C-alpha cells in the first residue's frame, strides 16, 4: 500500500521551502481570497505561482486553502480565482463552503477539490454528497474517533481520500466556528481574523466583590482555561493508517520556520520508521506548544501533561544554515547565543545531533563575543556536515 501523505503548513515562502527540505509530500498555503487565516500568512497570486513551481521542482504537491465561509459578493470571484489556480498548476484547493464548492466545480471542473475540516464532515452520508459534487478528498472533523473513521472509510467510495490532522493546535469551539473573538474584539474567527481569546488568561470575579480578581490556574504558570491542549498523534500513526487515512496533516500556517522544520522532520522520520520514538517525541517537545493530547481519536481526550493550557517552550531557534564547508557552518542568526553554548541540529539526516560553539566569526572574519544581531551572517566551527536549509537551536529547558 502507498504510505500516507505528509501534509505540511506554510504561511510564507520560507516556511514552504522549510517544509519541502524536511520531507513533506505536500504543502498547503493560503492565497489572496477566502483563506481562513490573517492576510500576513497568505501568498499573493504571483507568490502562489512561485510556490507551485518550487514545490513541483522538488516533487511536492501544493494545495491552496479557500476555506472561509463565503459572502454573497465573493461567490462570483471564486470561479475566476479557481481558473487562475488551475492555470498555474495548483494540485488541489481546500474548500469548506458548499456554495463555493458548487461555484468552483462549475467554473473549473478540472481543479481537484478537498473538503475542509471546517465543513464538519463526520459521516459517510455527507462524504458521499461531497463526492457526488466532485470532491476527491475530505478532511475529517477533529472530533472523530478511530472507530468512527474505520466505519466511515468502509462506507464511502473507494477512490475518495481521507485527510486527518495529526499535530498542532485545536480550536476549543468547532474549528473556527466560534464567536468569542468577534464579540470581544470584532475579529471573526470564521473569516480568518481570530484573535485567539481562548488562549488569554482569565480571572474569576465574584459579583459582590468587584475589585477582587481570582486567577484560574493549575500551576505556577497559570492557565488559559478556555484553551484546548494541542494534538499529537505521532505515537499512533499506524492506527490512523490502518483506519484508512491517506494524508496526515500538520496544523500551523501561522507558525515559524523553526516550528515547521521540527514538526515535519519528526513526522517524516515517524512515517519512515528510521528513528526511535523517544527521539521523535523529544523533538516535538522542543517546539513551543501547549500540553499534548491524543485529541479525540480514542474517545475521551488523553493528556500527556497536566490540565494547564499554558505554552511550553524548551528551545529557541538560533540560526538557519546557509552553507557548510571544511568544518565550518555559515548561518543566518535568529536568536542570541555565545561560545560555550551547546547547539542542537535540526536536519533530515542528523536528527538529535549537537555540538558546542567554540568560536563565532562574522563575514569579515572577525571573532565575535556573542551572536546578538538578528539575521547577521556568521561562521562557526561545526563537526557535523550540514546542508543548506538545516536549522540550529539552543535548549533552554530540559
């Protein structure tokens, strides 16, 4: 059987290049129309064409999200947009609105359609409706259990693909169908503008004691009481594959290249089965995340940490590799480090390796006491042979 696709997020060209470098089979991005994220993580039309070209040159597919729920005036524009996306070679679009699916299918019948998780497809009957409308793939609602997915797979067309989220943030409402952000700051989560108020810290106030604020917390770091745990399915990918999943999706179009690199690299090795699971879990624990859980795949959510929704961050991203030659690595600096620091490597060929910084040189060959200028080009002695696009991090907490 063909192994499931590893599908990575990209909010900009650097993240797309990072996802490709670390082994994604496909990448999903947002464009200028109806993407369910803020505008600063979307590609313009020329950027989409560039992204398609880059992905295809590296044997990777590119999908574009068109997953907002459309307003009247946006339906007509969607047809022309679909024609453009097909003309530049986009492999598929991810759509949630049933009216948009119909309009896009009519305007550009050759463009492959994937039904977004925002469509809340959780039963075989809905999937068959989407299939009859021309959709090739459905992205499952994140509430589904493995047993439900197995039954779902049995009762949909054999050629229909199933995509499921395996890693990243989970909306405590239903995947964007939430009005808290609209109510508090007039930014709609259903239109890509969510301010994520569920992740803010809240206090409890007793009605007759208006000036006394009681923080709702689980530990010394406090908690975002309305915020869910992050999903992490890396330890049971085999069960998802056996249930019929054909694409493993990592959440995070608003994440950094450091996050994308670490998550994609970890899942690539997990799928390939060439690295011990404890190493992979340590990698995923290195990126900023809320406590992990198994989501709802086993019914009741299984937590890997306590109940606090506070973020955990154990490493900082210190540099992007530009070149390695004769025992020296050239990097673009991203965060402060100094001689004596131990740096860990994020690379497809050398997961979990590390080295100690013995010296730092700038482009003119001058030795530096530390690396504190953002995006400065630096050279370091490095015994590990690295490739352009690899990353370096510094551990701040074990």
